[in-house]
């Protein structure tokens, strides 16, 4: 993939990613979730994850994907 091109993600009416971009995003998120430097596995309560980790992961996703107006949920 060219460095200036992002994969476009479309969303259905309930906020789920669909189509080729949605499938690609789902696969990518699975890879990110297994990356301990992005999402540490030793956090006992996931809603207590630091804002730094959340923003880092969100920026990482947005570098690869055009998520449109979905925003992080």
C-alpha cells in the first residue's frame, strides 16, 4: 500500500465496519490487540487503560485507515 493511501472503512447503521475495508480493519485490529507494546496484557481492568495507550492505538489505526465520521467508540 502506498504511504499516502488509506483503506476506506464503511459502516452499517449500527456502527459495525462492513465491506472490504471493514474486513481489513477487523483483521488489523486483531493484530493490534496481540501487540503488547500497543495494548499491554497485564492491565487487570481494561477501562482503566491509560489515555496514552488509547491515543497511541487510535493514531496507529488512523494512519492506515480512513474511518470517516465513525470516531472511536
